[in-house]
């Protein structure tokens, strides 16, 4: 019996305003996320990506339309783990302490907590830093702990809000691969927010391209590239370049359609060109 076609997350005609309706953040957003899918939300700053994640997480309610996660109104909790741009670790707890704290919220006993936290630290390559405090770690290591903590509770959905944006290019590259490896072995659904087009194509199976003011779906693109991507870097493939060109041309259309050029340029800082391997 095939139940995989049932969406895990479903958004229908979702709208959201702030400041008593003065800021229309999102308008008529509809898409589904399938179980185990890796989907990216891409678009310039202010197009409502973070707001969408908060709606999916159940942190804020919709004004219009519906969000359903596993068939119900979403509620913040261990099924929906969130990872942010900075790891937001508890500074007074060690690496292990941070992960065990998350596990204690899942109701696991001490022994199970410690077992699972060691295995996760192994998976993110930080076993030697189990007793270190967050301030003793680099930004990339802290993000690894954040990822381990999010995965510790075995969420059905991992919501990631520009998780690698603050890291240097090399660390980002390594963490992308690690994320893909963990995703392929665990197969939770991932909703990944980025404004880095190359990153979105590299990682995801589908891309929801958003346009700003108010945030709307511009296009949903299937990313049909060979798997597993951490082994076959797709960036050298013609299909990758074609998709990249297509997405950028849509973004240039957004500019032509009235968005302020400077504003969009600011939202896509480096045109991501520096990330493409130069040969
Ligand atoms: N809590 C809030 N109060 C007021 N305005 C908000 C709030 N959250 C988001 N907004 C506004 O909604 C729009 C979308 O914001 P956001 O979801 O943060 O976009 P993104 O993550 O794509 O940069 C922006 O215009 C932002 O200023
Ligand atoms: Mg944001």
C-alpha cells in the first residue's frame, strides 16, 4: 500500500499580515511537502520565508487559509524541529548537555539520553567536544551541535531557516554534505530556507520560489538531478546551470515587475557566483 503520496505538510491559500494588517507578509500560498521530501523556499529578503516556517511550526496562526501538518493544525513540539542561522545553544550547558536537554523534553531517561547524544555527536563529528561549552566552539561546530540537537528528537520535519548563511564558504560546503547524508539516512522531511540559489538547487528535490510584497509563490520547480548529491556534485552538470539560469531569470523578472532593484540586489548579496567551483 502506498501512503507516501499523502502530504505531510499542506498549505492552502495561506495569507498572513502584521501590524494590524498594514504589512501583508504572505498572500495565497499553496503547496505540499511530501514525507521525506527535501524542499527549499527561496526568495529575496522580506518575501515571507521565515513567516512561512513559523506558520508551519504552529508558532503563529494564519490569517487566511490553512496549514496542516500530519493532518492537523500544527503545534510547536518535537515532531517539528527548527534550526536557525545561529545555533542558539544554551551557553551554560556543555555540548552533551544541550543535546540531552532536548532529549529530556522528549521524555527519555538519562541513560537513553546519554546513549543517543553520543551517537549523534559521532554523526556530526563532534564526539571529542562532548564536554566543551558552546563558546569554545567555532560557528560551524555550533551549527553542527544545533543540527544534532534538532535531529536528537527524531522529528518528522526539520525546518531550517538559512542555517548556513552565517558560515564561511568552506564550512558551509562541508555542512551541506553532512546534512544531505543525514537526510538520506533518516529521511525526515526538510523545509530549507535560503536566499542562495545554488544551495537550493544543490540540496533540494523541489524549490518553491517566492516573490516579495506580498510574499507569493512565483513558481515551484522540480530539481531532477542525480542522487546522492553529496557523492555526485551536481554543480558541474548542464542541468544545474540550466536550472540556475532559469531561476535567476525569474528573479530578474521580479525586478522588472516593479521591485526596487537595489532592494533585490541587497537581498541576494553575492549573486552566489563565488560558490560555483571554478575549473
Ligand atoms: N513579527 C512581525 N511583526 C511585523 N512585521 C513582520 C513580523 N514578522 C515579519 N514581518 C514582516 O513580514 C515580511 C516578511 O518577513 P520575513 O518572513 O521575515 O521574510 P524573509 O524571512 O523572507 O526575509 C517583512 O515585510 C517583515 O518586515
Ligand atoms: Mg528570514
